[in-house]
C-alpha cells in the first residue's frame, strides 16, 4: 500500500504539545503526489487513534511497533511501501542523567541496531 491512500481518507488531527515537524513527519499534510490529506477529530493519545480507526472514522500511519504491541481484532495494520523508515532514539533530560540512565544508554549502545552496527 502507498502513502497516496491518505488522500482518500481522513486522518486524526493531533492535539496537544506536539512539534509541527513531528506531526509533518508522522501525518503529512499532502500525499507524495500532492493531494491534500484531510484532518478529522482531534486526538491526544494512541488509544484515541485506535478508537477512531476501529469506529471507521479515520486511518492513521503508525510505526510497525503499533501492530506488534496494540493488535486489535477490529483494526488492520497494512505496510506502506513508500513510507520513510522510522528511527528510534533513547532520550532523557540532561539534568537527570543518573548512573542508571547512563548504564541503560551504554547497554543500548553495546547492543547496536538491528543491522549489527
């Protein structure tokens, strides 16, 4: 499936303290061909997104972890072949870099990524 399908449906409008660049990356305003992506009801949580999708009121792009950790019988997850890859990072407040946080960061670094880097 292509991101172009977003032009045929309504996607949620993200509500809350969400940076514009993040919303643009996750829910673009236009499809790759330039069609407008219509915004629907405002949501503040992933569970609100799932409820909208389950009710048939919206579609939404999500990382594959959404399917893995939030499988529901009334929601279908389909891969988007032209979506950019999602990259994850570990972040924390610099003024709260405790020994435990530093140990977690070191362990994550030692593990590398899925490609073995």
